C-alpha cells in the first residue's frame, strides 16, 4: 500500500498567532504605534495603487532607516521569539503527529503566509514545519534592500500545488508541468487548510473545490466570527471554529476526525485501484 501523507497548511497571523507578527516587537522597536504603522501602510497603498504586501515590506525598510533602527535577519528572528500564540498551539504539532502515527499516516505541517519568513523562523514553533512559505527580503551588508519573495492572497494558491506535487522549491517552475493525479504525493483531498479571514479565501475556495478541507478560525465575539459563520452557511468553507488548539477542543476533535476520514478514503481508493489493475 502507498504511504498516506496528510498536510496541515496554516496561515500565520491571527491563525496561529494572536495578532500580526510585526506587532510583537518590530513596530515597537521603531517607536511607533501599531495602529499608526498599519494606517500608514494602508494610506501609502491607496495613494500609490501599490499591492498591500509589497507596501508593508517597503514601509518596514523605510521606517527602519528613517528611525535609525537597522533590521537584520537576526533582529527579525529575535522579534519572532516574542510572538504570542493561541492556547495550545505550541503543544498541537506533537499531539497531532502522534495521533497520525497511531493511525498509520504521516502528518506534515506547512506555513503559507503573507507575513515574514524571517520572523516566523525565530518563533518557538518554526521547527515543526516541513516548509515555511512566506515573504522574505534580499539582504545587502546584512540589511534588507528589496523583497526576495512576496506572497499575496491569490499568489499563495501556487504553493498548495507545490505541496500537492512535492515540488518544494518556491522558485522551481516545474510546478507548472502536468503531473498525473495518481503520481502526486499529497492529493488535494489530503490537504487541510487552516486560516482566519478573507485573505485566506483563495486557498480555502481552491481546496473546497478540489475535495480538500478549509477550516476558518475565529476569536469569539468578533466580526470575524460572523464572517466565517456566514461563509460556512453558504458552503464556502467546511468548518468555522474557535481559535483554540488545546486537547479536546473543537479544532482538536475535528482535526483528528479528518485524519481518520482521509485515511479510510485513501485506503478505499488504493483498494479500488489495486482491484482495477488485476
């Protein structure tokens, strides 16, 4: 029998972390107010018709220079050490991996974020991910000068194909080459995407369409709760759940149930294929 691999793919900001990752030390290090920083980013984006992700990356460089606060990979990694996660996140990965092992399946975890890879790599949970797909900078003399990679909301979908086809290099063009579905290491139906907002909708809709699972997480009593529950009512996502990763939480129980269902679907498909080829 073919090994069964299941991919959990996560957005980062407000999916795993409670707030945007820049809010844990970076913005404060510029002696700026968090809300003011993002308002300036939004204003610049509108005034210049600039893409939002590229805008925030530009503004990080701009304000670090203006305020004499040099930023390096090491500095951004250090900011990542302060990121605050939702309850249970830091214990989640080992628990889900162990559950998968008991079910005889291989669990893999991936980040797919419009945030900064350098910050994510400094967090306590970075070691749990097979790949971290996120924005990053080009550095000259140790300081960022230009975006190396930018992942906007629709652009994130290409990385689901990379996971699906096992082509992990973010710049490898062979991801566009036709590959038989039977040869793809992780079928879309074996991918579980966990996000939190409209910025995750392209990925969620794509997986929903191709038989994968889209889970929207919300902080209770927020506008986002109403938004995600509306999507659920219109069959745009599979689940809308509280952002709680603790054992026996709704998310924990749903995730384990999905692992079981995916396992049996794969075993059934493998048996059908084997009988067909006799």
